[in-house]
C-alpha cells in the first residue's frame, strides 16, 4: 500500500502528520456461502480518526446511514414521473442483499480529462463544432475554466445540435468544467512554473458527514493533505473559521441546528478554484473534494441504478442509450461509458451494485511519456513516477470476498510534485520542467490526461430479469410532486443567499454545492424550521395558502408516521439552482415547513411524500427515501 504521510511535511499541531495510514476493513458476515455487508465503509476504507476509535465509530455509522439513503433513492428512481412508474432496476443494496462467495469485482475506468471540452471545442469532432481548438488551447481552458466565449448546444439528443439554441458552457462553478469526477488545483512559483498539482476525487458528501462529527478534524485533514510533501514555506494553516458557512447578510457563522456548531462551506477558501496560492496569511485555493455540481456520490449511485434499466434503444451506442434513459450528461468520458457498461452487465443477466467501499477513485497515471530533465543531482534510478504522491486512499486494497486485491487503486487524493529527497540532493528543476510527450508541463490538465478515474462494481446473479422499457419521455409529464432536497431553513437561506462568481462568466448560488443529506431531529422537538425544494406536477403560479400542498414523513413500510407532524408555513413559487448532482440550474419550488416530532417517535430514517391540496395521503404513493432522520434518545 502506497501512503506515507510520515514523509510529507505539515503542521506540527496536526496529529495526522506522521501517522502511517492503515485501511479499515469492510464488515461482512459470511452465512451459508453468502456475504452480508453490515455497514457501508468510509471511502477507500480510510480512517480519519486513527487515534479515536469512538469518533470513527460515530463517523462510520453516520456515513453508512447516508450511503444507504443514497442507495435507496437510486433504486427508487423517479417514481413521480408517469413514464418511470414501472421502472425496475437491476441495482441492489448490499445491506439488504447477500453476495455469493467469490463474487468478482469489475472495474469501469475512464480518462480524467474532461471530454466535453474536446467534444464541444476540439478538432475533428462528430458532430463538428464551430471552435475547432487545438489540444494546447483545451489544456489551458481546462486549467482556467474561462469558457464564457464558448456557448454550447442546449439540445444534445440524439446528438449536439449546433443549429439550435446555445447556452453558456456548464457546469458552472469554480471548477465546474472538470466534470469527470476528478478535479485539481495548481501551485505555481514566482516564475509561473508549476511546483505542485493536487488531484482529488473525494465526494463532498463525505466531508459534510465528517464535519458533522468534528469540524476540527476536517481542518486537520485539510492541513495534512495540502501540506503533504510541500516545503515548509508553502504550508497552510486551516481553521474552522476558514471552512464554515457564513450568513451573506450578517457575516456571522450559520449555526447548524443539528450540531449546534457552524455549518460547512464546501466552496471555502481552501477548496475553491483550479489555482492555489501557498504560504503566508493570504494562502487560498486547493482541491480537497469535488465541487462541480454533478460530481457527487449520490448522483453516481443514481446514475448506476438508472443505467441498469434495459431500454428499447439497446445498449450498443452509449450516446443513444444515455439519451433514451436520460441519466447522466452526454459526451462525458464517464457517464455514457458507465451507463453502457452497467447496462450491458444487467442485460447479460446480472444485477450490480458498487463494491464496498462505494466511491470513485483515482488510478495510477501512465508515466510512459514522461521525461525528466537532465540533472546530475538526480538520485540514481529516479523516475517521473517518484513525483506522484498518494496522500489519501491507497494504491491497493484487499477484497475479502474474492480473496484478491481490487482490480485497481482506491486513491482519493494525490499530488504531483518534486520529492523532498530530490530537493535535498540539490535538484534545481520543478514540475514545469518535466515533459509529457515532449511538451513541458504547463498545465495541470496535461497530467490529468495521463490518469483514469474508476468505480468498482460487484455483479451477482439476479432475483428476476430486468424488463425492457421504452425511452424516457418528456420530464414535464409529472403526476406527483417530486421532493428534491431538504435542509434546515437557516442553512438553506445562507446557501441560497450566497452568490458564487465563476470563471465561466455565469454566477451561481452556493446551494448548488450543498449535499442531499437528510437533517437529523430529536424526539420532542417542536416547530423545527425546514426548507423543502421540489418539482411540482405542473408549472404553478403563486398559490394561496388554501392550495398549499401537505407534507408527510413516512416509515420504512411506506405508511405515514403519525408521530411527526409537518405544516407548510410558507410557499416560494420559484427557486433556481442546480439541485446537487445536476449539471445546470433549473427552477423548482420551495416549501417552508414547521415540523414537530413526538416524544416517543422511534429513531430511524424517514421518507417523504408531498400531497397536493384537496387530496389525502395514500399508502400507494411511493415515498422519496431518506429525507429526515429521527435521532435515538439518550439515557
């Protein structure tokens, strides 16, 4: 396993520096030749509380609860669209389904460089685009995101229509265009040469979860990762104040009612944009977790489940399949390839789920075309591969079910930089003097193009064959209100009220970078203020209070939970943001709720149903899973 933060430098106050990372083991129970997963494991089996088992246990339990919710949402799909009503996925939840002994793991990998830049702006594309830019310019744009001069087609099915309406290049955001589940941040010296590139594929939901356990540990993880291997004069010091969500009006920290502590800002000063400034009090920038709005784990699970549905289009053409199934985003390296691979596996008579630990992972780069400068001070046997530092995650993880390693790496965060041992030996060159295919490394995207991102699936024999369905029709054919996201009202107000300026020239609201994680409430709480966004069955004009819908929270069996009451305090006819996981912003509606929880409400996760005015709750309605959590009472 390749992970040695003991040689990576960092703040002496950071307890993670000097700790040799050891992966935690997934929890399986073997019964009659079948493995039953007991809980989802943290990404890459990584332990961010190596010296605090109790804190790790709390983190692991909360993480597993969140991933279980994402998985159930993915399997449920979109029951509110009449054309999805009969959907039957070939995706399984490993917490509910036994995995036969020796069930293999398959890897699905793709190039990390954003293919949509090539498709929409590059040369020799089908269909041709009007820009015809060479790869050298695409490399620059991949590093800057300055895409305001390059609008792209709004219509992308059956293929990109350049004769029709165009829209600004998206996703928007400080790194929105890096939409292959791999984002990076570049550090340059005074001569504008690259000295370090941080790559991350970590999902934002994990950092939101870790923050709920300990904001202080999140700060330490930031410091450990961003300081690893860097010269001391390039170290950063990270405080809770640097990472917390701030009210855009008062400038004060926004207190999360669930924890009583400040909420997390995923676009904080150390996880913002593709360039970083190191050293001193003005340090900013860095890549700790994904920030492009579609780069979320919840979305990846939804894509995986949606792609299992067999479609009338067949699965020989990934573009035709993604247009037919309406999952993911066209022309990415990732989504069409993932969708087709999964669809083929299910079509061949298998069910599939992401192997535990679920996630997307950086793979080891191909260094075949890298060339180091001639420098007599280089240590004997030095290669460009020595510049690749695995900071979080592991090059290799053992799989208990197969008895073999995973068929790829589970790397979460890596840096490309000159090793300290070379600097100590007197090497004078930096990353910008290394060449790839004969070209000096001027951009982080050049290194990105030499590595892949991968997910790992676990196919098993299905209970029943997945039926073939027609292509998905217009999303306007909606028969029931679709819950989208729920947050504490004050947290939503701060996220939605904060404007983010972006290199694309299109501003966005910070709510697009929130996460779809259910808030936790406690028995006995009264009038908890929650904000619920949803897609209405029809385009509603402002409604009088007598026509506001009703909201019900549901038990695991789909029945209404009578121990929880929800009243609509206000209705907002339109809020526009990219619901986390979506590529582009879109209008939705918002209900301001007052929720009270009975003193004897049982602990656990609740679903949600929105019932239009004049109608009553029906157990036949499919709830949206995992929209609220009732905490266990403490003695």
